[in-house]
C-alpha cells in the first residue's frame, strides 16, 4: 500500500524537531508548520494542498487509531466506489476509564439521512477521495467550528457518496478538562448554520422549525449540565500539547513501521 503522511502543525512555536528529523530520513513523511496560528479549518485545507494521494485519511492529533485502520480503509476503498468512508469508534473517559461505542448507520442513504439530523461521525474516523473534496472547494474556511459537518452536508448535496466500516478503528479520549462551554456553544452555532444552509437547499419549512427548536434547547442548556456531561466523559477532549505530540509520535511511528 502506498503511504504518505502529512503533518500540519498550527503552532509555529511547537517543538517539532523529532518530526523534522524523521521527515529528513523518510520521504513518506511531509512536515508543515504554519507561520502563524491559522485555526483548524485553514490547516485542514493546507493538508489538502500538500497531499498528493488519492485518499485522505483524517487523524486528529489526540485520537488513537488501531494498527489495522489504514489497511481496512484501503481495502474498503478498493472494494467500493464511496467518496467518504467513516468507521465506528470507541469513546474512553480519562476520568474513570469507562468506555463506550460510538456508532451510526452503515448504508449510504441512511448515513446521509442521519447526518441531516445531527453529526454522529467522529472526525478521526473519516477518509475521503481527495479529488472529489477538492472539486467542491475543500473545507469552508468561514466555518471556524463544525467544519467537518458542513463538509459532509455540502458533499451530500453535490452527490458524493458515503459508506461505513462497521468496526471500531479509532479510540477517542474524553477528559474532564474538555473544551469550554463558550466554545461548545460556538460549535453549536456553526453546526446550526450548516444545518440551515442544507435545509435551505434540500429541506422544508417544517425541517427548519424543528432545527431551530433543537438548537435553541442546546444553546439554552444550563452550564451546570454541560459540566456534568464533561465530567462523565462525554465532552470534547482537550489535552496538553506535550501529550498530543507524544501521541502523534506513536501514531506516525506505527504507520511508518507497519506499512510499505
């Protein structure tokens, strides 16, 4: 299996000496450090521009893939004509070590129908055909948050197809020190915007009314309930940079050693 690993670091002060040394000795690894903090959406588009492979496999810096993830994705794309492929994931609480399954529909039409209700896909489980996403403009940079969700919905409107590998190929870790309530509400607002854009082209007034009601509840939920949600391990992970870099080293090392 041909392999290319593109690392985009959105912090010009980050210690990336290890990766620079690795890239100097292994041409499969490409390193890019943004000259200033650009944010996630612009960094994702940087990765799209730097990549040359047919398929992009997304892996955020603090999510842990299984050793078989790349080979299973490769085989799935070989066997299907899908443009987007996601997999199930395992959630893990760092506060009490509990784990749970994160699943969704398997069939393409059911995946799209479910996405038009909520985003159930863990971003690090996703892989897609690079040319198809580039053709529709890549990630929408005004979306500082919920950029993945906006891309899924826009891709569906353009006729791109979805598929699922019904196995847990990523472990997503959740901590009590998760993303702040303010940012969670910003995420909800951007997700709301993506839904309304999609409804304006594919939905009805009743769809819009239900969506407005749903997001009103989300935005008005008391902060205390959100803190409880994060405490039991259902919040978005937020990890120290040192821990993120350490995990990235493990992921890159495993992929480079295990695939040729």
